[in-house]
């Protein structure tokens, strides 16, 4: 199973495959220079951007989720590339969104969260727009907002929180909960914000406006809000709240001073502001910093009176500037010395730990103590038990292996996420006993302590020393309580998917294949084949390092052939696992029934036994006779 980190790297690869990275880099660079963009539409409807959008959607978790017309990405992939490009361009030339399917997701408090699921055709158009808008927006976004942004995560947000509380002694937190944020975003205000940051293509603005005002099935036409569930909604929500980020930052962090201070450069490459802040503390300004993840944000203050002022000021600013109300029962000021503050599934509090002797006189030193939230623990227990029941229902069948792997995937994902809590082990142990009891009752006869099956290197390194490791039919069942705290790391300042230097920190450039040949393949799709076929062909070419899968010779556009392992006539499809790229002569060998030609190709390429075996497997799938070298020698 692909990790979130690997998927992010793959998206960068996709940009390279479709030769769009340089375009996005240029947009980012120009946005940094405060340039205006009046002709983005042409970039959005470009051939490369549309095909890239298809590829990115195909890799998404919800790519098979249906809208009101029941179309999936698989249906779109059956079309010809040129027809798909023509369809997107025609739709966007006079864009009218299709109705959005409404789905209600139950929340832990008994309420529901409404989701809007656009049709797959509209999601494709939204993805095209998002790919072009994102680099411009990223150049304008505040550095300490972390939700729904490339190369940023909850771990980075928590690391920032820990830095403010542990190192900088910010122990008063302004907790503000925006009431129904996604349902109350002003369309007019959002469009003005897009215009302000430089997106001034009137045709594009009108398309986004049409998306915002699109019909919701069985509900009608919304007057405000951005539909949760749409591809472009997270980006637009960040645009809305970016103004809040910069307003908070302007109150202290970016407040200009009369004197320009010479500051040292930190190890991460950023400039220190210690001298500037020291000067600002002599003023009447309110020292504060914001950490935001989507619509969940906290303002950290050093003094209680500053927190009180920032609470009221932020409340009024949200109302007057963005037309948003706060939830009175969920919004408050928290003193971290006395109470916990919840953020992203964690409960955070500071505890006294010795004296800071660097200060004269010495002052009490505080460190963060964090727990998994009660709501999160309850959810973990429920999800774990559901998966144990799923394993029980398989009753040792082949499906049982997949159910166990699903349980393991859930447990490891949960441990990876909540390992940021300093008290993660005791918190998990509170429910581990109950989970182990459930396993014992439901799976007792099938659970073994030892097995002859060897663990994978990863599982061996991670769980090999645990006494709680169990096996079912030789498949490991990872222990839920075997977890320890890991310090979350800050986002490196240099990391940026829209600069060459920043990408080096994320992944290495393709070195095993000529990227120009990849671009050539992308620009010259195989005629009469589907979007899915051609997209997978690009992936295979890279995976095979530009060489034939059988004879290992370098391939060019002229001599390469993409072959289905199981032909369409025998039930084969255009999926990645059913395709293989070979030299044109090898294709003849696979399909030929002429003994002389087969003998000629075998003599020319001198295929070894394992190579001939691959050829015979494909021939067998196509209903052709396998190649017998000895029989050929006798015949000829």
C-alpha cells in the first residue's frame, strides 16, 4: 500500500512525465514577484495539463466515487485522449456545472457533516484548475498554515505548536472555532480574494463562480459556502483564511520597526528575528503567533491580557471582514499550565520541569505534555474492533489475509500519527487490553504466538522485539500497544515543490531514463487506444527504464510497442498490470505463428530461457502455441 509520502513524491513524478513542472515553477516565481495573471485559461485547457489532471485523479483514493451521473474515472479512461481533451475544452468554453451529489457523513457528536460529490467530469475540470492555481496560491500563503498544502502535514503543525510552547514559553492559547466554516464562505468575498492575490483571468473567475453556485441535488442552488468533497474546495478555503493568517502575523511577526536589525541566519536557512522581537516587546503590541490547519487554528500568546485582546479582535475581524461567526461554546482562552487544549486529535498541556538558569533570576521551566484526545481514543477502539469482526467473519478463508492486512494497516497508520503525543504509549495501553481481549474472544483458536513464517524486514525491525506479536495462518497481527513517542519534525524551510532546490529535498530527479523520451511518448499517444492505456504506457516506460521488458534493449518511439498480457479478445483490459512495453521485433515474436520468423527473431536476439518463458506466458494468454526451441530446430 502506497504511503501518503510516496503519493506526494509520485505527484511530482507526474509533473515531470507530462512536462508541466517548468510551467508551474514559472507561475510560482511570478506570483512571488506580485505579478498579475490574466491568461491562465489557456494553461488550464492545455493538452498536458488535462492529461495530468486525469492521471492525478486516477491515483486519488476517491477516484471511483460516483457523482449524480454514476460516471467513474474508469469510464473516462476508456475514451480516446484527443476526444477527452476536446470534451474538457468544450465544457470549459461555456461552463455549466452538473448537479452535485449530497452525502451526509455521521459525526461523533451525533450530527452529520454534509459532503458534496461532483460528477467525475466536473472533478476533472476542477483538477485542471487546481493544478494551475496552486503554485500561484502557494507563493502567497502564510508559512505556518499546514492544512491541504503540498509537503505540509499535521506533524509539521504539531511541531510548530511544541516550538511555541516549549522553546518560546507561549502558554496562553486562543481557541476559536468557526461556526460552519465551509457552509458560510462568502462567494463574492472569495472571488475578490482570488483577484487580490493576482488571479485576474476574468474567464477563469467566472468558471469558479459557476462552480461555487452549482446546483446541489435535492437541495438547490447555494448562496454561500464551498462544498466539502470537491477537489478545489480545500484550496479555496485556504485562500479565504489566508487573509486571517496574514492579519494575525501583521500584529507582531511582520510589524515593521524604525530600525532595521542585522539578524543571524539560522541553521535551516531562515533569518532570525530575535533582535527585532526584543525591540517590539518594549512596545504596547500584543505578542502572538497563529498555527492553522484548514479551519482549525490556534493563536498563541505570552500573556493572558494579550490573549483576551486577540480573542475579541479575531472574533470581530472574522465577522466584519469574512462574514463568519464563531461558536461561543467551543471558543475560549486556555491557560496551558492549568488546562488542556485540543488540536488535531491531541490534548496539549504544559508541566513544570525544573528552573531555567539562563534567566536572572531563574524562572520555572515548562515542557509540553500531550495525550491522544478522548474522542480519538474512542474512534480508534471502534475502528479496531470493526476490523477484528471482519477478520472473524472470513473464517480462515483467503479473504482473511486481506482483512488482517487491513487491520495491520489501520494499526500502523494510527501509531504513526499519534506517536507525536508524549504520552502515546500509556494512552494506547488504556484501550490495548480491551482490543487484545476482543482478539482473544473472537479469534482465539486461530491466533498463534509463533510461526515458521518469516517477518518482512520492515515488520521485523518495528515489531520483532514485541512479546505481543501474534500470527493467524502465518500472517502477522501487529500489536496495537507496541508504540513509543517520536518527536515531530519541523518542515524544512527549503522544501518546495515549485523550485528546483526545494524538490531536491523531496525526491531525486529521474536519472535512470531520458525524460525527453518520456515527454515524446506523452505527446505522441498510441492511436486508437484509450486514455488509460496511454497513461499507463508512460508509467511503464519509466518503470522499465526505457528498455524492452524482454530483451532489455533501449526503446525509442519508433521501435517500442505496448502489448496487453491478456488481449482484449480474451478478457484483458488497459490496466497497468496487464500491459508490457517491448521492442517491435519482440512483439512479432509474441504474436507470430510463422516458424521461420520466430526462429529468425530468436537467433537475432538470443533470448535466454527466462526471457522465452515470459514470451510464452503472453502467447498462452492469447491462445497461441508456446514456442518450443527444440521442435523449431527439428522443423527447420
